[in-house]
């Protein structure tokens, strides 16, 4: 059984109100199911609190069908509806279901938009930061090394643990919503030193030095190690935030990786011994020319038709650097009449893109810069889409399966060219 401090017992007994008591009840049950002996305090929580579809509101219609009912009954698993105060922890809302301006282009209805506007108003009124992104670290929420967080979103979690050195498990909606009120999360898994040690090794024998290659290496790594912690060393070059972003997202998709070490690159792996917490252990996987070629073929296995009618960029959400690159690649060109180009980012990054002139360049070329969501989350693609081109290994893993379409994986330049020509000409360079 989890042991409670005096302050935690008081919260559970209702000293800070009914909603906090319900949050503690959920967290105590959660901790006991995990076998956690105590809680850690957190003041950095990222989730999707209280937001819901019209269907879910209708399901809880007898309880009022509003934000209060959804947060109480669905998020906190409460047996009654309670008043929901402003959140106590620093809290942010991750991606939503539609672009606030281009929702009609995404095929959303007036009713869906009205529901979106209502939920967002409630989110803000409850003291939650409206980031609406899968990359909160690009929109102002950057933990420090060792900070205990409670984050949802697989690609955000692996980035927090691996690149920043923050500490979070891959939490769910319920645990994050409860943590926003109680500022607690079970001391289990990646919050503990002993769980953060490497378990398998990936030896990289071919150069990995751009986003495209980092994405492929991530996909190979996740597929190889599944949900264990890999330690990578070898020919990994030019690390950057966006390269880690694509590596981690791919590894979290093909295998469920929530933390990785790169020797001499990530903060908890100055040496291979430090990464493993002693001698190396587990299996050794080799990423060589053959593995690289096989990974590329695997990522493109759902593509056969070279007529591309949809190009989606921004999974995880694009950084301003990536938007600038897309603008550079498309300036002076035009999206084909037979295709569409949607690029996804956060509101915060889009504001910078607007001010920098990148949005104007993209729009002049016929591209659409969207925020808050992506095609997989919203299940929104242009009408009649049959074949998509993507520069994200994560998105090519999910979107074709979700939408029943074909998909191609390539470089950003490959994808921009496909958007402008309506044809896929990507290939793996030697």
C-alpha cells in the first residue's frame, strides 16, 4: 500500500475540497495497482483535461453533459459530479481535435467547432495553459533535468526523459488530470534512478546525420528493443532538438520506447557504463547498411501508387526551423492541383512563423499551416485522399493504418516535391 504524508492524507480526506479528494482517491488506487510505495510531487503536468467529443458529453448528459461532468466522472473516475476548481499544478493542454481557423478545410462541422470552442474556454478558465501541441517543449514548457513531471503523449514523454533528463512515465488522461489538482504522481518507473538504466544496446555502423536518417534509426530501434531502454553508440552525428524529436517519436511508435540513451549525447549517458549503470547488458542490435535498407523498405511497405494526393508534414509538430525549411523548399513553386499540402505545428510556433513571413510563403504556394492537431489525431485528410507522403516515421506508421490509405516516407524535400508534382519520386540514397 502506498504510504501517505500528512499533507496527502489531508487532501484525501477533503481538506482542499471535493475535487482534490477525488483526485487523491484515483491516484491512491493507481499507486497501489503499480506497487508504488509513495508519491513524488510534480508541478509540471501535460494532458487533455476535461475535453471531449459531443458523443461523450451526450453520454454524461444525465450528469449535466458539461466540462464539470466530464472532468468529474470521466477524468477523475468519480462516483459523483463535483465542482472543479482551477488547477493547482502548472498544467498544459496537449493537442486537440481541429485547427481553430481552418477547421472547415479539415472537414469539421459547426457542431464540432462549437464544442471545441466551449471546451477551450473551460480549459483556460480552469488555469490550464492552452498549448494544444504534442511538443510542449517547443511551446514554452521545458522541464529541467531531474524534474518530476506527469506527461501524456508518447513522443513528448520520450523527449522529456531522454533529451532533457526530466522524469515522467507515459501517463494517461486520468492520472494527469488528477495530478493537476493534487500535484502528485506515483513514485514508480522513470521517476526512479534504477529504472532509467539501459537494457539493450544498439550499435550504429552507418552515418546518421539528418532528420530523415534519425527517423529511420528511431524506427529501427523501437522495432528492435520494443519497450526496453536502448543505449545507442556509434556513427550518430549532428544531434539537434528536431532530430531527437523525430528519433524519439519513431522509436515510441514502432516499439513503445519511453527513454533512450545516446553515448556522449544525452545527459545521462556520458559513457556507456553510465548509461547502463555498470557493465553493458542485454542484447546487441546492429544498425548497418542492410538494416538501414530494410527499415526504409518497411516504412514504405504501404506505398505502391506513385500518384500522391496529400502531403502531411508536422508529426511531431514542426519547429520554426522546420517551417522555415519547408518555406525555403517551396518558395517560387506551387502545390499541384492534384494534391494538398498540410503542415502542422503549435500555436506558439505558428505565431513566430507568421511574424517571420514563412506562413505567407507557404500560403502563396498553396500550402496550409495548421495548428492544434494532426491528421492522425483528428482523422482529417482532404476528401478523396488515397496516397499520402510523409517525412515522419511516426506518421507513416499510423496514418495509413488509421485512414486506410497508402503512404510514402521520405525526406522533407521528397515530400515538398511530391506536393508540387503530384508524384512520388523519393528513394533511399546510397
